[in-house]
C-alpha cells in the first residue's frame, strides 16, 4: 500500500492547536504611547513603520496629533528703514481614532502595518533686502492590511504650511505670512501672482524658474508647462518625498508625505519681485507664491485628508505656525483580554473520514489552508499514520499541520478506517460414536469446504482440542485434507466435546481464525454385570423396620452399590447403598397392611451395581401378626372456658379390637375430676372459676393421669386441662362531674371497672357528641368550645347536653347515656374598643369608647389613669372621649412631648364589674398658615364665597382675620395693632403698616396707587419696606410712602394671590 502525503512521519499531536511565537518581522510592534516630531531637513525626514500587535492588540489607536510641518519663516533685513518678517503657514492638525479588530468591518487588523511619514518644517530664511522660505512637508499615517495583495492606504495626511515672503527692496516692501494648511483636501493658491493649489490629491503648481509648489501624495509639483524643477515639491507616496531645493537665494522646502516647495529670492536683489514663498505639501499641494511688485508672495498651504473607511471621531484643524516640524502622537494601550489571533483554517479535500476495504490502497484527496485574513498558507505539512501506510485494519488518523505568517499553527485530522479481513469458513460432518476398546478411528473428509474468503489469503490448517483427554491414547486431530483420527484408551468409555477452528495465512493474526465449531465423540461402554443377587431374610413380625441384607457377586472383585429400582411396594423401603441393608421406612402394621394388594406381602426390586455393570432382583417380604394391646390414647379437648364442667372424651385404641375401660389414676388434681369408665367422658366435678383457680399450682392448668385398660394390657397418659377466662364486660360506668358553668371547657372524667382488670377505652356518640372530646384511654370529657349559657348549642337548646359513652375492654363494649348541665355565669365586660385614636390638632372630639357586657347590664365610663389623664374628658353614658382643650401640635402637652397622649378608660357595669383599658391618642399636624385651613377651622366655605362677609358684625371682613392674624372671625374684639395703620402725617413721608402670614408672604401682594384728582390713578413706588417677625407665623410689614408738595390722594389694594385662579 502507498500514500501520497508529503511526509510519512506520524505526529503525536491530536486536536486543533493554535500558538503564537515572536512576530517574525524585523520591525517592532507599535508602542503603547508615541509622540515624535519630525526633523528639519529636506531629504532625510522621519519615516517609521510598525506592526499592529497580533497578541493582546489594543482595541483602538487614539491619535491626539497628526500635524503637518510649518512653512519656513522669512526675514528681510533693510539697509535703510525697518526689517520685514513673515511667518510660515501653520501645518494642519488632525485628531482621530482608529479601532482594531480581527474581523469587525471598518477596523484595522492585528498583524497589519502602520507607517508614519512626518513632515519637516520649511527652511527659515533671513537675508538682506528680500527673503523667501520653503513650504512645510505634509505628515501622513499609512496602513497596509495583512493580506497578500495589500498596498499602503492613506489613513490621514495633515497638510504643511506655505513658506513666508518678505521684502525691503525699493517700493516693493512687504511681509506676507505663509498660508496655513487647509482643513479640506484642496491646497491653497499661492499669494500675489502665485500659482494655483492642487485639488483632489494633485500637486500645487510651481512658478517657472523661481518658487516651487507643494507636492501631493501621488504627484510632483510642476509648472504650467508640466516641467519638473529642482525647487518643486515631490510626491510623498509610501516613503515620503524630498522637499524642493532653494531657488535663487531662497530656502528649501520640508520633507514629507507630499513635500514643500522651495522658496525663491532674486539673486541680484536689485529689482522688484524679489521674494516668493514655496507651497506646502500634503494630500493636495499648495501653490507657489508670486510677487507682481504690488502685493505679497507667500506660498499656499497644503490640503489635508482623513479616510472615512476606518476613522472615528475625526477632526481636522487649521493652525498658525509655531515654527515646528510635523508631529505624530497617539496612545494604543494593549488589551490582555484580546489574547492571540486564531490559527489558520485547514480545508481537507473530500471527506474527513475515509473507509477502505481490506487490501485497498490509500490515495490522499488533497488539502489547503488559509490564515485568518484569507491568505494562502504555504508553510504546510501532512503526515500519514504508519498503520494506514501498512494497511493495518482499524481506525487511524492522518495529521495536517499549517503555520501562517504570524507563526500561528493549526492541526487538522482525517480519519482513515481500514476494514478487517474476512475470517475463513469450513464445515464438519457431525458427532462421532464408537464402542469401548474398538481401536484407532479414522474418518476422511470429516472437515470440508474450507474458504479463506480473501483472495490474497490461503489455507493454513486446523486446530483441535477436547475437554476429556483421559479417554484417548491418541488425541483427536484433523489434518489439512480434513481427515479425523483418534485412538481410545483400553476400557475407557464416555463422551468428550471436541472444538476445532480453521486458519488462513493472513499477516494479521487477529483475523486469521475461523469461527470455532464443536462436535462430540462418544465411546460406548460394554458392561460386565454382577451375579447372585440375594436377600438374607424375607419374613418379619409387624411393628419393626429392619428386613435383611441384599448381597451379590462382582466379576472383577470390586465393590458393589445397591439401590431400590422397582417393585410394587418400592416406596415403602429404604436401602443402604454400601452395605445392602434393606428396611421398611415405617414399621408395618399387620392390622393395617400398606402393600399394594393389602395382603401383608410386600414386593421390592433391588439393583446391585459393580465396576462394569449391574444386576437386579425382585424380593417378596411377608409381615406376620403380634398381640399389641392399646397403642394410642387421645383426648378430644383439653381447654374449657370458666364456669363450665364438661371437658372432653378420652379415646384409647386397641389394635386387636378388645374392649377398653377408663379410670383417673393420678396427677396433681385428680380429686377435682370425674370420668365415665365406659365412654371416657371427662368432667370437672364443680365448674372452675378463672378468677379463683383451684388447681394445685394456682395457674388454671389442671393436671391428671388417665389409665385405659384392655385384655391386651393398659396404657396411662397425663393430660393438662386449661381453664380460660370469660370476659364479663365493664361495669359501674359514671361521670365525675355532670354540671359545669358556662365559658369553661373542662367537664370531668368517665370511669368504669372491668372484672378482669383489663384496659378500658372510651368513645362517645349521641346528639351532642360533636360538642365534646373524650380521652380514648383516660376518659376525660371536655367541651371542644366553651359553652355559652345565653346561646346554648345542645340538640334541644335547654343547656342539658347528652352523650352516649361506649366503654370497651379487650372484647366487650357497654353503652351508657350521660348528661352534662351548663349553668349561667355573670360574665361582665367582654370587650372594649375605641372608634378613633388619632385627631388633627385644634380639635377636641376624639372618638367613642364602647364596652360590651354579655349579660346586657348598663355600662358607664370614666377616665381613671394614664400619664396624660388631666387632658381628657369622657361622657359617662355614651363613652365619647374628648380633649379638655384643643391640642396644639407645635406645643404638645403630653408627658413625653411627642404628641402621643396616654389615657386609661374604665368601664363599669350595673352589677359592679369593671374593666380598664389603656389607649394611645395621636395628635397630627396641620399647616395652620394656609387659607384652606383657616376656612375649614372656622367653618367658611371652601370656595372663597364667604371670605368677604362679616361673621363678627364688626365691619372687618372674614378674610382680614386670616390676612392679619386676628383669630376667629366670629370674635368681635380683635388685636387692633394687627390691623393696617398709617402714621407720620405732616412729615416728608408717611408709614403704612400691615400684618401678613410668613409662609404665604410671596402670595400676599400690596398695590399702592396715587391720584391728583381722584379720577385717574397711578402706581406709586414705595421708598422701602421692613419686616418684623411676630413669632406666631406672621410678620409686620412697614412701607414708607414719600409725600410731595402737590396734593395727592392715595389708595391701597391688598390681594392674597394664592386665591387667584
């Protein structure tokens, strides 16, 4: 058998395994924190590449800064006059987040690469008369996915700033800052007569022969004719581009992902148009600066870009220059929960389980593998199990091992099942039988039709064994042609079971043997029987068992054994096997012969067995008679119940049929009995009493001896006569108490006596039995519920309850009707309750105490105790409980000062039964400052309809009692100091005072009006107000009103705005 696998080395690894090694790449993983600023150079910028970790990768990279390089600063020094300085444009700044996940869409992949191309600042330039500076390089963040066909993708490019331009030459004097990089993808145009900036990723345009435009990610800067100049900014691509060279006496542009263009200065400096700034690099390049002699010439800023495919929370900022190169800063903390990337996926062609027939060669169907990202895995090996290679029957495994670009491995398994070879088959003719001492035996074709059942295997032979080797001098065997041979031993006979199986020549021995077949070989015995089988005696007298001895002659002189093997009466005999002693199993009775024909002649066949045979002989045994006399005595009964005399009858049997007489001849108690001598009837002379036994032992067991006599002799037997008790039933049933007062459950105890002293049990029935319980063993009688004399529940409603009591001993029950009379009891008060135990302050009525007297007696009430007794009063007839004075929640008078009052009320019946009950009365708070409370307390309508009426008749409206704290509007007399008043007449001002509730101060409003002619009124502003707390929830308000020389009339209006709807 052959296998087309790469390797035939068996692996000991099973299952699917994934592991991670050090990432096999010369570059490092991204750091957890990163903050790098580019160097200031034209050709040697900062470019760094890192792997995204494949173990414990961060969940995201948070870029806090992706900043383009600033444009160069330009300074022109003046021979005469002032110097001119121009700052470069600021590089753009990007803030963005990029998520990392192996499978989620819109995420960077672990194992991918990140490259940072950090833009350099444009060169600063200081020069006499004129200065033009280079543009800054763009800063780019690039990403390459971990797939076979991946290319570098732009994640973000922050554009560089344009170079500045300054001049002090003649009339062309200026200082123009370079333009800042854009927050859009397009670059800015150059200043003055400058060139256009790039759009949609194109480079900015250079000025032919002088200043350079900024490069983009994909283009070099060229002039309008398409010419590429040394001072033009270069494209960034994936590795960055060099900045443009200085033009004339200008300065160079910065390196970057899209580099800055070079600045220009006229070498002679003797004419106008002398200074131009270079354009900034970026996603799109900035245009070159120009100068037409009347305007500035700064370089344009580069464009910026952030991909939307991966970024989150992205923002692009424009910024002013701080004369720095570009910068990349981020945080990317590792996450240990992410673990490692999963290993490659192995695909097995065909089935993962292949079954081969025995002898069929294995051919590998094929296999392949891809990593997590679908890249083909080339580091792959396969190994076949050596048992598959060698065609060994059984279930085996082939292993397939792949390692991806990240060093992660996986194992796949294909199961190969090789079917077992077929076992051989054959047939045999069957069982064999020969006679003892018949000599050697041969049978041709005993085994036949051998079939190996597999084409590549052939016959290998038969294997024979048997379970009785002692029968043979030559053991049974079968040769390759199927011939059976064996030779029995001399004088050997018996049967043996022979087992045989066939084998083929397969190399797999576990499958070489056929099913085992069995047959028997029987060697038949030829017998040598004993002779002269005789019996030593053939006649015996009745009532004995031994008969005689059977003997025989053994031809070989060996021992004999004897057995009863037949005869009409064989079941009546037994024989000793080793000696031949023959006996009746039971002594024969001549008078009652048991032989088959009842003639006292018994027939039995005995077989004698020797070494090599047996012989049988039938014998006849005669039984003769003898005079036996009495051979049995029985009594018909030996137990009687007390109070009777007759016991039973003694019967004696004489085997010869002679007459028998009976007499009492002894025992412990013979004088107490009499017997009829002819019939054997036995009786007590006087009926025995179980409770007063007269036997000698005092145990109710009487012992006598009776003798029976016939012509053949006499026979005596002792008998024990047992006297048993007669149950006479319980007596003297009585109830210890038959009259009880109401409201109690205990009645009394039912008692009885038992003449036998036995245990008594008690049960009840009858019309009123359901009202009682009765102790089954104690006889204690009780009501289930205490009876009420006023409400009798007995059957006829007369307070006489009847029950039928059954008293039972071990065997007898006696019934007796008993009565229990319930008498009346003065019960007094049975309950006391109060209808309410909580009131709102400023009320007196609490609730009603009610006491119930079951006998209907009159009840009176009194306050008799409690810590706060002094504050209560009660109506003695109705039980209405009240406070003596209205309680005030804010000033509690109860003993513990918590508005919980304790009082004891005593109820007394007309027959002087008393009961005292303690009550706790709770006083609750109410907001007394509200108008609603005022109306409710003093009985005003809740809808304000009675607010302006005058209940007291003193010309003060009800509402003023509330507004000024005057108390009950029914009172005629009030505290006048609380009424509104005016003072200060004759001075420069007057004072108006009034009182209002504090808690409602904001709602209580006062309007002051004035008039010169009483026809039109105007609002007057007061000069101030003061308040004084009166300590009872009200405050006094004083308003000062200025007085003018012109006569005026004043009017006041006060309103409680809480009532306005």
